[in-house]
């Protein structure tokens, strides 16, 4: 299966699909943190390359409700973020998963098909993650563990904060590869 992992610099989801025997490529404006097939640039330029599955992680800065108090100052940025999200929704790809935190897309587009947490996939943390699915089943938890630490929510300011907050948990990536691959 040909898999496009949009807006991923870490290579975590890409590598999980490759390890499961698929032909996966990540794409981001940032270089990949790990070796592997990675397109550095705009994902909109490669959506028509006959992908079987796309897992997209669009930037959430102007979408996530956690930043709602700043929305009034970023109306244009938010419109562009919504347009980008919707371009991914309408990509010419049969199977699509768009991942984002709780966001305005629940009202601007539709409610997510599923909300997952890392603790359902082997990581003792909470991080409410919404999945909008097209032609994909809901993910089944693979390793429910104790511990409900809010590590991501409690991260202090740092130059790498946004990158660390956006990183996909390995357990979730493996579940995607096993269940959707």
C-alpha cells in the first residue's frame, strides 16, 4: 500500500507503516528527523500521486480550541488553516485520516469520528486527539495502561515546544499501521 503521512517531520508514523511492509512517505516543510523517504515541501503539491492512504497532521496553531483566546487576532491565519484542513479532506485519496486536537473543525467541518488518548496505546498520558476518518475503521485500543499524566499540556515554553507537542506517540503509529495497513 502507498501511504502518505502529511505534515510529519518526525518520521514516526511513516516508519511504522514501512516496518509493517508498506511504501510510506512523510512530507513536511521541515526535514525529517530520521532517515527515510521524505518529501520536503508542500503536501498539496503531491496529493495527486496515487496514494492509497493518507494520514495527515495539519498544523493546529489556529485551529485548536486551546488557543481560542487569540483567534480574534489571527482571523486570516485561521481561515488559511481551515482551508488547508479542507484541502486535505478533499484530497483524491480513497482512505484518509486527519488528526488534530479538539478544534474548531468540529463546527467548521464536522465532529470527529473518533477521539483517542495515548493511554489507550501503551503510553500513560492524556492527550485528547481527534480523528476524522474516510473509509477507515475506528482505531481499537491496543494496550490500555494506567497513568493519566498531562505531559503535553504541562510543557513549559521552549524553542522546541511545538515540535514536541505535535509528535505522534509510537503506540498510536503502530496501531494505525497494524489496523489500517
